[in-house]
C-alpha cells in the first residue's frame, strides 16, 4: 500500500543553504515540526520518524546537521559507523550550528504547507513550529527553544543539555523532556540538574524506569517498545496541545 505521506529531500534556502528531509502529512498541511537527528545522521530511522509524525498531521523537516563535514551522513549504530559518528560530532562548529538551527526554524515556518492558525478571536495568525530531537538532536531541540522563537520543544535523552544550562533562562516555550532510567551518558544527577535549571518554566519531565539510552530507536539494541510507545503518546499529546 502506498503511504499517504509525501517525503523527499529538499534544499533549505538560507545564507548558507543545506539539505533537509521533508515529510508532508496526508492533509497536505499542518503545524511545523523540526526533527533533529542523532549522531548517526538523517538515516533510515530518522526518516521513518519524520514520516511517523507526518502521519500524525505535522509538516516535518529533518535538517542535515553534519552538512559542513559531509552531506547526508547515514550511519549505523556500532563499530566503525559509531566511530565516524563520534568524529562528526566532535567536528561540529557550535556557532555555525546555531545559525543552521535558526535557518531551519525560519525556513520551516515560511513553508506554504505549514498551517496558519488563528490567535484568539482576532484575525491575526501565526504558523506554529515545534522541535523534536533524539540524543544529540535532543540537545539541539533544547538549543532551538533557547535561541529561537519556536512554540514547543521535546528533547529525548538530550546528551549534553546538563552542560548547557546557562541557556535555560532564555527558554520561553513549553518543553517536554524524556529520559531513560538507565543511561550511562546521562546519569540521574544530570537529569536533576536540568530539572532544577528549568524550575518555574512550563515543563514536563518523564523518566522511563528500566529503559536505556536510545530506547525510542527500533533499529538499536537498546530499543524498549513499552517506553517508546508511552513516550510517543505523551509527545503527540504535548505537541497537539501546543502546536495545533
């Protein structure tokens, strides 16, 4: 059966153009959702997640984060691919990355497929855009919330968020955090640092007991279906509340 989702690679028109994977919902329009990759690139899993959220009604765009080093990186999760992924991550330019995040937000919000929603009872309208990311992408979703005007953010086991807490004061949109209960990369004390830094803001924290880092990815050994299903449902509810 043919999927009702239309998905393709596009070029993001910006001062520094780069590629992104775009997935359109069956209705053809909807709120915008930026999907930030893991360190393994916009690979088959991330493209499938883009289509998964497009089926739920979102216009999903997954930018190619590593494009300055190598375009359209696509890696697996072990061995040499893991080493290449770590090398790409280490080679990222932080300031250039923030520019790309801002360009991605602006480009997605400007797309004709991103639905315009009425604000209150007035005739004014504004297209809404959220950010969702996994691991490194979780950190990028957090940075998008801190440095751009997105309307909601959902970081999954965001690696390094607890090392970027100086950005927390700048966050104005609702944020829903998802963490694994057993995560060698993000121990419980790191989660508590993030929770403390976000105190007083519109946030949710969900920790999945027994789940390991990467629990949402069905292509990884750490995939944990019960936690992934629960987190996905919570994410959809959160995004529907803040973007539709």
